[in-house]
């Protein structure tokens, strides 16, 4: 959530937010929430439950029906809160899957971060002006060894006064309806190669794995060190929050588990070891397991060993790389993207890790919606993963062709199919 400091909240804005919060509280009070949370906890503990269904990375600009997502508040801070509440209600009503709603709302700590000192220099192309999905062409900024020094060590600052101001405003708004909870970073998205290619260039970086490997190693070493310096500051300033709840983990589902926080946990001083961690090297889709290990995994492990449980992967096909991933400390879940060989991935994962299956979202982008083809795709995958512990995460949905009913119908279908494979 972006850093936004609230101003004076009008009576109108407060009333709108309270009415939405009451709907969320009603949903959160349903007994099914505890049932679903328990099922996610069992899945994350490698127990056999039905395949768990969750939808994320939704093209919200295409989803509005009957003004359900239309914002009515005026204050920027209130509009940010309203967006979250409306999207929660909308998803519950239209594409629930195994979603879990808790009777609370988070007040993010106001944290400022200087970043890595280098930003992408990029040309972009859009196919839909309303969409955040864009195509990029990167202009390289790291071309020789001295350029690596452009990567700076982040500095983190916590604004306690602004945080407390926002918190008191939220308590005033939601008093008696939802619990307001201050929240730091509930884990991090750690994908250093996602950053590096923005500064290096995709073709240039892949070529330099062969032509200038030492330069790549030096850049990765510095970038991962920068990430770790940031993590150290979050621990020292007590800016971490637990993610063993309905927080998304990596590119997968919820983090419910009894295995976190770890022994020695102090709620007044949360450690990375009390959290789920994650890592991904999406640009390494066509890189061999040996080079993946050398140029990505050995650096990612420096990060992942700090966390109590770990999720690995995103869009990169990993079915042939399970062997190298086994060295990750506390690895629990592995992403199986739309580009994997599902049968081979299932054979290599077995029931040792959660098989985090990602169906192709391209089914929503066709001229004509074909629910039977979508069903066949899912049934085929679940047939091949019968011996695995499976979550089904529909994500990266760039478009539903402004027909949100496509996603609603997919969710209903997926829930029915998952029950058949319980």
C-alpha cells in the first residue's frame, strides 16, 4: 500500500466506509472463514485436503458491474481504504474460491525507503490505457564493472507520528465494526533478477551469463547484499509483521500455518525467521538448472535462509529444477506456472512440497469465452497431480475482455472441480 497520510475525514466519507466495513464484518463472522483457514493450514502443513482455489492479480479496471467498485469517498486516504473494502466484498460475492476474510483492517506503518539508487530507463507500450499491464523495452544502465556501484544500499526510516495519526483516524472510522491493526512488512517479494534485468537489459543480461559471468556475479552479489541490508533494518526497527494468516505468500496462496512464528518468538521484536519468505527468478525460464543454480539460486539462498518457511518461483517453469531447489532451507511450496510439464512436475515434487499450480489466464483473453476448455485444462492438471498437495492459483489475469462474468464462471467451475478431487 502506498504511503498516504490521512487528513480530516468528512462525515460523509466516514459513513461510506463504515457501511462497507459492516458488510466485511458480516462476511468475516461466517463460520466458513474458520473452516477455510483450517484447510489452508492443513495444506501448508502438507496434509492432503482438496485442491485449494484462490484468485489474485485481477484486472480490476474491467470488473465493475452495477457500480459495485465505484468509489464514493473524496479524501485520498479514504479512497484507498474504500478500494480495499469494495474489492474484498466484490471478490467474496463473485469469485470467492477458498478466500478467507478476517474481521480486521490493517493500518500500514508509514515507512520511507531510499531504494537501490537506480531506476529503470524504459520505453513502454500500452494496449489498454486503463490497464497497468504494459510492455517494456529497457535501456541498459549497467554495462561495465564501474556501473555496479550505481546499486546503493537502501536506508529505511519509520515515521511513527504519521503512522499513529493514520491509526487513530482508522480507529475512529471503524470503531465497533472492524479491529484496526498496525502492520509492518508481512514479508517481501524477493526477485533480484526482476530488478537486475531492468537495469541491464534482458538480452544483454542473458548473453552476459556466458560472455561476462564474473560481471554478473559481482552485480548479483551487490544487489542481494542491498536486499539483506534492507531486511536487517526492518528487523532492527521492528517493522516486520507476521504472515501466517490470510496474507498471500510469494506468487501462491495464503500463509496459514502453526509452524510460524518460530520458537523464541517475541511479538515486540518480530524476526524474519518468524515469517514466510519467497524468491523467484522469472527471467531464467530457459536457463539450464546448472546456470540457474550458479547465477540465481546460490544468491537467493542467502536471503531465504533467514526465513522460517519458504515459497519458490513464479512464472518460470520449474518442473526440471526441483533437484536444485531441494537445497533451499525450509522450502515448503513450489510454483508450477502455466508453462510447466504438469506430469513431470508432479512426479518430481510428489507430496514433499505444495504443488502451487497456476492455470493459464490466457483462457480469459479469447474472442469467445470457452468454459468447457477451461474446465478441461483444470481437470487434466488435477488428474496428473493426484498424489500431490495442490493449491490452484489463478493469477496474472491481464484481461477478461471487459466480461467479468468469465472469471466468475471460472471460479464456480474450479470450486466444483476441486470438490471432485477432494
